[in-house]
């Protein structure tokens, strides 16, 4: 019979069969497949053909999502391609394989490997968070996500790095580029870059941290940053950085046991300082007010980072959010300041 919308509506598999084809009388190889799956009847349009001596089957679509007329037209197109010497099913399979080799699909595999290393204690969870942010965030390499790995060029990467410099600053661009470069190194090691493997990131210019190494923020700029801070852990940390001129890790990992309110000082043991010597500094009234605003959790020594075993850990996310709030308010080199620049600016 000719398969039409009217005569296929009531079709069911013959008694005793769970998989059956109803063939069209006019288009050779065109059929409606009926298959029972756990008591549910599935109906789909298919077309069978031979290509270079091999029988091939191509699913056109499901009924009734595709009407008989739509399926018939697609079956004719598929068979026409076969007549022209092309194998539609092989092309579809190639497209499916290629979709698994896009940058974002491979990034997800890469991150999965990193997650397993975190579980084994071989990789820091904070490092995984940063890597995921840069590689999956659309604001960084989003325009490259759907490209095949082997299609990504030096020019593609350079354009994105330049865009990140413009939108988020030189430091962020340098770190995002480093994450992408490490990813492509892994791809090369896995044999995913073809017969002539190369790393398209390696040839691009590294923005580096040089742009901020001599940066000293003015009192006006420091005040602008202060006003943009929220009253959360990150906001209090940055305010303490401005007030104390200490290092990010020293304030982010500050412990109650290091604070002596009677003496009015904070003492860092030698295990927590860069030079390996114990370090003291006074608690100013402004710093004391911030410390007083932080609730002390019973059984927890760290001031910041409720669930972290090392103190505050959400540096990237919170720093990016602060940059967004400061957009357009700081110009020139000051627009790409880092938390380290606060220490230099206050100490100058």
C-alpha cells in the first residue's frame, strides 16, 4: 500500500510481533517501522538502500512528529543522494562523530578527568573551579565552543584573548589563555589533534601580568573600589587588604587563633608567611570594626569560607563580579588591577 497519513494512523504490529515494517508500494525502501518497547508502541519512518554492496538504513523521523508526506519527501531526497554516489547515513555518522570532537564536548571530557583527580586528592577543587569557569564560560571562549578542535586556529584564539583583554582586563585574559593552552596540551597527548598535532594557543601572545606589576592605585581609585564592595566575606576581605596591606592568602586564610584582641595585634605563624618568619601587625579601629562584624562559628577557626578547609576560596567568581560593578569607573592600567595591587598601593 501507499503509506499516507490516513492509512497509517490505525496501523499496529501483527499479532505476535514486536518489530514490523510496513513498506510503501511506490518508493522502494521507504517504510513505517512499528516496534513495541516495554508495552509502548514506537512508530518511525525509515528508508533502506544499498550503497557499494552494503545495505544501509536511515531513520527519517518519528510518527506523528513527521507526517507521511514529509517523510515521503525526505525518503526521496535520501535515495536521490544515493543515486548521485553519496551515502547519506555515512555522512550523518561522520557529523555525529565530529560533534563529539567540538571544543566544548571535549572540554567536558577534560573536566571530567579533572574531577576524578580532585576526588583522588591529586588536584585542587579550587583549581578545577577556575578551569571550568574559563573553559566553559561563554564570555571567554564561547564563540569557539562549537568549533571542531582541529578547526581552531591561532587567529581564532588571538581574537578571543583580545576580546577578553577588552572586557575583563589583561590579567584575566592571561589566566584564561593559560587554561585553554593546558587543555590543548591534553588534547595533543590524547591524540585528538589529528595527524599533525599542534597547539593553537602556543603561538598567541601571552598578555602576562606585566601590565599591573608597577600599578599603584590612587586614593580616589581605592575609594571607588571600597564603595563597590558588598558586605559579604569577599567585601570584608578586600577592605581588610586595603586597611592592612597584607597578602590575599594571609587575609583570606585568617584564623581567630591568630587574632589577639587584648594586645590589639594579629600574628601570622611562619608557616603562613612568604618569607618563613612570624609576622605581626596592629589592628586599627577600622579593621577592628570589620572583625567585629564577622560571626564566629563554633568549632571553626577560619574567619572566612564557610565550607573550605583553607579559608576563603571563591576568588575568581567574586573578583569578576567586582570588576563588573567597577566597569567604566576605573580607566587605563587601573582598570586591570589585581588584589596584589591593593597591597602595593597601600604600602607605597
